[in-house]
C-alpha cells in the first residue's frame, strides 16, 4: 500500500544519504594526489573528482533500488535520484567554496555536516515548500524545487572551479 511505498522511498533516501555523505570528502587534500599532478585545468580536475563522487552515489543508489525491487515506482526512483544527485552537488559546492575562497584543506569536514543539517532542516519547511514529501500529490512540486537547487549547485561549482588565470 501507500504506507509500504512511503517506507520504501524513505529507506532508499536513507541509504542514498549515506552514499552522499561518503562523497563529501572527494575534494579533501588526500584525494588531490589523483588529479592535481595532471595537466588538466582546475575546472577539469574538479570535474574528475565530482565524477567520482557521483559514481559512488550512483552505486549506493543502484544497490538500494535493486534491493527494494518493485516496491518503488520508476517515477519515485527518478525523484530520489534527483534528490541524491542534488544533495551531492550541493555538498560539494559547499566544499568547493570552502576550498577555493577560504583555503580549507579538508572541506569535507564542513560539507558533510552542511548536507546533514540541510536535509534535517528541510523537514521543518512548511508542507507547501517540502523537499522530501512521501509519494503523493506534493511529489512533483517538491522535485521542481530540487531542480532549482540543482541549478544553484551547478552554478556554484562552475564559479568555484574557474581557473585564476581565466
């Protein structure tokens, strides 16, 4: 029923959130050894690390969605995927800004709590502005808001990844 469906979506979101949190550290000093020695521009080095983060999120999401099977519809899978990609990119935007303009060497330490806080605070939004509604009438409107957040995250990442020489 609807309750089982909402529970399955909640479980998918929870597992996905763990994957998202794991990606918040891809901009830290320890990960730069893989991309900084290359001849790539700062923007492309960031893109390499963002790609790694999104792949980690995708693997966690795929595993959870396979485990849930038919209990989650295609529209719900797409909606939760949008939420997870957006949460990943928002967190990494926080990390990129901290790294670029504030010289924070380990920005994941700021980004991970920012994502957790953002997701928890989203639960306090009025119903008409909800970001994480259960499947139902508010689903489409909530995911329209996620698209706006995605645009914000991509814009912040693009600005933060500009080479100083540009």
